[in-house]
C-alpha cells in the first residue's frame, strides 16, 4: 500500500476528519480538508497561488 492516499469524493466529513487525525502530514491546496487537518493537530503544508499568473 502506498503511503499517499486520495479519498476525494469517497468518504464522509466525519471519516475524513478521523483519517486526517491519523495522518503524519497533510499536503494540499488551501481548502476545507486543509483546515480540518489543522484543527485535529496534523501538520499542514498548504499550497497557495495555484492560479496561473497570466489570469
């Protein structure tokens, strides 16, 4: 099994929160799941500015 998992559209918010609580780190864009990860104490690396600069 890979140490990286995507559960996009596959789990409830309650399950996602539990999974994030067990995660070693959250790496992703500035989003609801990022804030959930932070709220349960999981270290977060948030990616900001994902819009192309020419827009």
